[in-house]
């Protein structure tokens, strides 16, 4: 069930909202409404393939029990608790490795040793990377004595809560559990106003922008993967189009996740904060997939040693973290190269910050424009590896981008290249200069009050009309559905 589907928008979401608030109003037991929400979330997950309900249910039960055992054992012996933690993390990673990486590993072992393993295709369960990382963080924090003895229903909802289950954000127990435990009476109108606004903005980004831009990126990458030579203009157009498609697709999902959750009075963390407005790669990773960056920092980079033990060690840890971050996105060398490129970018960025002159050589505005342009250039180059299906396809596109050719071969660009460039330029101006949804709403994704200043987007006849028009414009296009790009991870 997709967020941008009629089943979700017109049936699942309204029914779950009505059921949740009805149960909450009549039930004397606070957990009853949360149990209903958890069961509804499992139904949402099972909509794709019911057999994977066994996997996620088993994962929840085992990790909850392991976390409680770690908390109990730590009070007696830290050494035994650490053993339980290692076993728990190993079990999670083994499950992830089997479903996501076993085919990739065997293919590469077979290529090296000329073995034929007669591989059986393993279908990747939806969201396995997301709910596995969330639960690993829970186990680690249980060992660190940063977790309480949570109720099983609260834990189950923490893992399965449908707005964030499939493609994030990767939520932390410390930001979700208190909201389940302490559901103070809130203004339902405010929750719905913010929630519906976020959801409709995200839906518009996905349906009106990302899906339209996809028609200019997909043919280019498909042609490159098939070995067709591209023209320089076409190659740049495809790379730029994919960069924008991924931006609006991921940003749209993030907005719809926040909006869906807020309708239930739950605040999800911000996962996307105008990353193409960044002036450095360091800033880019503080704005792009922010909860994944947080997880990699807290549970990989810092345990590896972080920035301790000297500059070389820091650079090594950055490279390792980004290589594994790339591999998290997909079992393929293209993703490893993408992660490695960003690791190198970060090393160069940190090195430059350390040696750059303290005096300003060029005017601040020009410096910012140049920094933003260079950052985007590096990001777009890396996206080529992220999107291409093969290394040969990625290198073919990069070759065409930097070695001039006037060839123009894909039908999409032959027929309507002017329209494609207008869409790309218009969308580029939006991502660089327009305020994002969180800024419009003054939303910070924290359990405390959102507004510390007056939001730009207020409930009135004008904003209501804009939301209505956007919703109608997207609703009439829901017949041509496409999955969100991050579903494959």
C-alpha cells in the first residue's frame, strides 16, 4: 500500500484515524488505542506480502526480549550483558545479510573463483534495513542503560508505526516512546492542520514533480546501461533530472510520513532539510537522510573512534562509515563506490576546513554561491553511480558528460528536449531557493511545541485553497502509481 495510492488516502488512513480516536475516547485503558494502531501498522506492512509479517513479528519479539534481558543482565554483570548485546546485533545483521547481501556476496565469490552457485533469487523484504537499524540502536542503548523497561505494545508500535515503517525516518526510541507513554491532550485541529498540509505537499512533490521528472532521467540511464552512447547535453540532462527526481521523491515521502504521523498527534524527526542548499558536503549530510546520518555517526563512526586518535584515524573512520552507508543502500558495487566517493568528499572537506585561510578572499555572497555550486557538482557526479544499474552504465554517462558529443539518441529527449530542460531548470530553482515544508510550518520534529516564532503557513482561506487545489491536482493523477525510490533500500 503506497502513500500515493487511493487505497491509502481514501480508505486505510481515514479508517485508522477514526478507529484510533474513537477507541481513545471510549477506552479507559490507554494502551488499547496504541494496540489498534500497532495492529493497523502490521496490516499496512502485510498489504504487500503477508508472509513477511512472520519476519517482522519475529524480529520484534526477539529484539524486545533481548533488550529486556540486556537491561536485566547489566544490573548483574556488564560482561554477560555485552555478550547478549553481541549475540543480538549478530542475529539482526545475519538476517539483514541473508535477505539483502547473500546473492551479492555469492555472485562476487563465484566470479573470483569461477564457481557456479546456481543462485536462487531472494526477494528483499520491505523496510528490513530500516527496522533492523532501529532495533540495533535499541539494543545498544539498552546496554548503555539509556532505555527503560518499555511496554511490549509501545515497543511494537515504535518499530511498526506505519508512517515511518517503510522508508524512514529511522526513529530513535527516545523520541518515540515518550510520545506513546505521555499522550497529553492536544489540539486535534492543530495536529490535523499541520498533518494534512505536510501530507498534501509531500504528495504533490511525488506525483506532480518526481514522477514527471522521472521521464527525463529513466530513458537516459536505461540507454547507458544498454551500452548506447549518449550526447553530452543528454547525459547532463539525465544526471540532473535524476538528482531532482530523487530529491522530490525522498522529500515527498518524508513530508507524507511527518504528515501522517502528526494526524495521530505523533511528531516524527525531520529527515530532509533542503540538502541542495548546502555549501559543503559536511552540511549536505546534515541535511540529507538526517536520521541515517545520525545513526551512522552514533552507532558506527563514534564506536570506530570518531575524530579521536589523530587526523588519519578520523579520515579512515569517515571512509569506512560512508562505505558501509553506501552498502546499506544496496547490495552492489555502484552503491559502494557512491559511499566511497562521499567518504573522500568528506575527508577533502574536513582537510580544507583545517587549512583554509581565515581571512575572506572573496565576497561572502560569491563564496556561498561557489561553494553551493561545487557541492552540487560533487553530489550529482556521485548520484550517477547511485542510479545506474551497472558500472559500465555509470562510466558511460560520466564519459559523455565530460567528453563532448552532440549525439541525442533517446526518444524522450529527441521529441521534447526543450520541455525537459524547462522542467529541470524550474525544479532546480525550487530546490535551491524555495523554503521547504518544515520551514513553512516552523516544524522541528521535537516532542515540545513546534512554534517558537510565527510560521509562514497559517490556517486561513488562502492556505486552505492552496492545499485543496494541490490535493485535487494530485488526486486525478493517482491512477498512474509509482513506488518511492527508497522502497528498494
